[in-house]
């Protein structure tokens, strides 16, 4: 996943992933970007906030920066995963599984889908809750090994990992800015203010 190091390694440089798209006409053949670069471009285009972490120290630092930036310290975080609650137990937040009083939601995901920059989740992460029942603010913890090219690839992975019982409530989050979506393609979707903490594991 060298592209993440190239993009985030030197903050003073221009983002290399943005330039090829700007200089190409709309009738030019589509460029086949590497999967990691394609996800980065599409995720940012959807309005997502991307924090690449080379190790757990950077992960903890970035998580704390999110809390500080949004003034979420001492607030309630909805988190349905006991593993994630233990992972982030050292921070000044309170955990709540009901999501009633939560300011933000902390979760993992099944996959990061490169071709449309979306986050694939299911009942393993959100139980039987609908997206609109969850807080508007999301922090998603994922690893680089969870990148897939298409939703179909992600769905096949879910099926192969869960042969005895396939998870329910499978959905994607694609809109990462809190605004009313005007076009019919996004009807019924739920926009989220979403931070992605992506940990390098390859």
C-alpha cells in the first residue's frame, strides 16, 4: 500500500492522486488506478475524512485529534463492539450501546470499496439498527487489507467468511457530508459525517 505513504508521507506536497483526473477530458479512456489510490480518490470525492495510520501510535494520536477537533471528550460514543470499546478505553469518552445519548458512533467495517469510495457494513457492525437510527457522526476503524475493488467482491468475501450464517442488514455508506441529497439515486440513503482511521497492516 505504498500509495498511502506517498499521499500522506509529505504533507507539503500536492496530492498526486488529484492531478491525473483534472487534466483528462471526459471522453478519454478511464485510467486503471491501483485499488488503494482509487479508493482514496473516490472516498474523498464523497466527502469522507481520511486519516492514514502507519502504526497504533499514529492511530491513537489521530483518534485523539478527532475528539479534540470536535470537542467530543467526555461525550457518549455509541459502540456495539466490546473489542472496540477495549481498544479505545484509554480515551476520555463514555460508551453507550443504546445510541440514545451518543454524539458519535465508533465501528469497524467489512470492506472499503474502491470503485465508489464507500464503506460496506452489516449486522456484525451495526446490529439490526438502520443508519438513520445511529448518530450523524461516525468514526470507522479499518485496515488496508480490507480494501476491495467492487461491492460484489465484498459481498463474496462476506459469504465465504460466514458460511454457517450470513450477516443481515448489509448496506453501504457512501455520502459523507451532512446535507440533503437531491438526486433520486441517493433517496433513502443516510449521510454521515465520517472519519476513516485506516491502519496499515500489509
